[in-house]
């Protein structure tokens, strides 16, 4: 079995282009803004204060949601990722200071969850739905990222104490809790901590949690009945005894929890070298991405329990499509790439990273989407009970604010997603303006990418290798791309295609230049005919970028527009979004109801050919709502 390693955040530097732009937003605008929010400057948000109270540095009582701690943990995680690539002394000092309060707040036995510590210490580990392991997991991840970004161990040591505590409390032993608790993430965190510290017990505990959910899927249900807990997120275990299908066979339940569970499962499947579990993960990935994923990379169909429903149920205006769920989908895809190098995993990461995830933050870094709609009408968001969770504009913050700091850590950790390698091979998963120093088989290889991808389809790669040795450079050919060429040092390069990667097998001594040209033209996509919502509609895409139409360009009543997909699409370059890059808008030909129709005010009237021709302007989904609020739709009537 071949396993691939991914870079640490400081081994790759993304320095411009589309992805660099979003990393800049996060580092320069979002991190300072989020720090102010977490310190209560926006609306009295109590996150940082809770830690100061728990540390005995301030007086007062806990406030916020029970898992409020994770917002700060994710922020520190993001700071760690950012500092790995760009030094910022002031930011580091700020993080060091709050970390010392966090360390002070930790109990001598390693426990750290300010809600339980301050509100109900007697209830620690008693509630099957508690977010304690979620808080622990995020803090462990923060400790690791901060250590990787700065070399400082204070939070990493606290993370080890957290993990040691969980190892004592959970497990098969007589005086331990058998089973698991609430929201996943601890599994991924433990495996990552084991690989940093070399402590196998953390990995074994992750395996214990994963297999406990598989072997005792009813454990939570028994507990929850005992506790009279009415919640049913359907993703406590892989098998759900009370549902037709189980989340072991099909992706069901809470969208974020499921992705975190499966990501942890993929980590365990790799570490335990378990091919059956690995294939199982691949099946689950296929299940979610082939029948329950939006064209933007969103997942999670309904706001009721923030869950999946059934295959091909993908409503555009009432969906959930939480930002964190697509972040979880990227975690899952990247973990699968560690043991199965298939382009379909990186294609999904790219779909999320070019569409739903950048759409979730405004260019000012101060406004965010939690729910990511594919169709918006402001009045419906205010008045329809089915849409009250849908916001027509990005919000400064949320009461349950899991998404903004999660997005910061995701986008600032992007360097970790570009490449993977084994002894004799480097896989290039994502194209982004960047420089990397990688060491497959102990040889130092640098790769520079010059590109404006995904806004343009040309990628120039300069590969520098000190020592001559055979090496395969595997270029992902994205799923959207049917017309491409590859030049190596000025001549056409050919190679075998394997699982969506073009393999360039050579002795790579000295400098080499690869030029990958992917023809990027706008096209119409349609949905599988089982997706009832999208019948009679199509979406415009250009490369991996999904487009939408907005009221700002096309007037109100977007549902009145019918596009003529037989007329070729044209392009126009624009720079009209404050703070954003130059981008390509796409123009389609379409029609609308005639202005002068005598039936204008009738609710129903006889069908006629009474339509006028209009041009329809589409812009990348990631910048919807940036210029002004108004109607938006991704799927267009055809
Ligand atoms: O429960 C913590 C977070 O809140 C979940 O990850 C999100 O889906 C939201 O429910
Ligand atoms: Zn979230």
C-alpha cells in the first residue's frame, strides 16, 4: 500500500493569484477583525473572557453557547497557519498572551472546557450530547498548528494534557466511559497529535472512538433515552438502528458531523493500514459527492438538524449548505488522497475552494455566510418560515459562529493541500501561484507555480531538483477540462493517465519548466435528471468556477429569465467588485416576459410566445452579493 504525505503549512507558500488573495483577506483583515469580535468589541461576545474567568484572571460568569471555546481555538489554529507563512510579531504576541490564559484555565487533570468548568463542573462527561470532545479536539488542533507555525510548545503541551485526560476517561477499561460523545473532531485531532508527538496511544484512542461508533451505533441512543434527550442528529454512530439506512452505508445525519466523522475514519484507516476501512471511506465519499452535493460544493440539504435528506434532494433556496460542512468535505477529500490518489477527491476540494468557501467571506474579511444558498430573494428570507435561516447578505457574526473562524483556519492552511508525495512521486493536486520546497525520498525539490488559476487556465511550473534521480510528477487534469496540452522544456510532453493524473516520469535534474494549458471557456452544465429542483435549468461554469446571475446585472424577477443555451456564451473582463481581482463575466442570450403584456397583472393567463430578448450576465458565485444586495440564482431556466 502506498501512502502519500502532505506538506506542513511552512513548506508551501501561496503568494498571489486567486487563492493568495483569499489568504490575504484572512490574514490581513479577518484575523484582526475576528480577534476584536472574540473580545466582545462587536456585541459583547464573551469567548475570550470565558477563558480569563476560568483562569482566575477576571471575575464573572460564563456566557455564550456551550461550545463557545472552539471559536477561539479555531482562531488560534488559523493564526498558527498564518504565522507559518508570514511573520507578524504583533499577532504572535496577541496569541501568546491569550494562550497563557488558556493554559492557566486548564484544570490540573488536563480538563479544559470553560462551559463545564464555570457552569456545571459536576456534570463533566455526563451528557451524551455534550460538546466537550469537540472543544478538546479543536484546542488540540490549535496547539498543533500554533506549534507548527511558531515552534512554541505551550499550547501543544496543553493539548497533550487534554489528550491524556481523554485517554484516561474513555476506553474499554473498567473505570472508563465506554463509547463516545456528541460532535466529532477529536478523532482527527488525536491522529494528528500522535503523528507530531509519536505517542501511539492518541491514535489508538481515535481508533477506539471510530470503532465504538461502528460497533455500538445504539450507544448514544440508549444514553440519550436515559437522559431524555430528544435530539437526533443521526450521525452518532455509523449504523443508526432506527433509520432505514445507516450512516455506515450511506451518508446520513448532520452534515458537518458526518464529514468530521468520516475524516477521522479515513485517518484511522490510514494509520491502521486497514484497506477495508479505506474502501469504505471511498464509498461514503462517492455517496455524498455523487448524489448529495451542490454544484457549488455545498452539502447539507435541510436546516432541520442541519442534515442530509435523501439522494438528489438538492433544493436551491431552502438548503443548509453550511460553510463548515464543505470545510469538512475538504478534510475528508484530502485524507482520502493520502491512500488513494484519485483526481475525483481533488476535484471536489477544488469545487469547494473555488466556489462555496470563498463565497462565505466578504472582500472586507468582516462579513460571512454560514448558510450558502444557491438562490436568494430577500423578501422570502424575511417572510418565509422555510427560509429564516438563509441570509441574503453576509453577516458580521453569528450567535453560533462556528463558520467564520473555521473558514479562517481552512483558507490559511491551504498550502497543506497543494501537493502530496511518496518516495518517488509528487502529486500536484491544486494549481495556485506558489513556491514549495518538498523532500520526496530525502531529495530537495522546489516547485514554483505561476498562474492565475482558477480565473485563467495556464499554469507554469518550474521544477528544480539538485540531484538527478527518477521521479514522477503527477499533474491533476481537472474533471472540467477536456482540452489541454502540456509542454516540458519547450516540447510537447506525453505521459500515462492514471486516476485523473498525467504522469510525467523523468530524471529531473536541474531546472525544468512545465507549461500546462487548460482551455477555459464558459459552458452550460445541467444536473442529473433525478434532481427535481434543477429540471429545466442549467448553470454556467468556466473552468472550476461556478457562475450565478444577480439582480444587479439582470433586473429583478430572475425566475422570469429563460436562457437560450444554443447561442454561444461570450466573455467580458470586469473589475467592478471592490477589493476583488479582475474577473471574467459571462454573457448568455435569453428572454423575458414582454414588458407590454396585457396579462402583466394576472395571476394566471393563456400561454403565448410573448417574450423579449435580453442578454443575461453571469458572475462567479464566489462574489455574489458583493456589489449590492438583491436576488441571486445559480440555476437558470433554459
Ligand atoms: O455543534 C457545533 C456546530 O454548530 C456544528 O459543527 C455546526 O453544524 C453547528 O451546528
Ligand atoms: Zn459552521
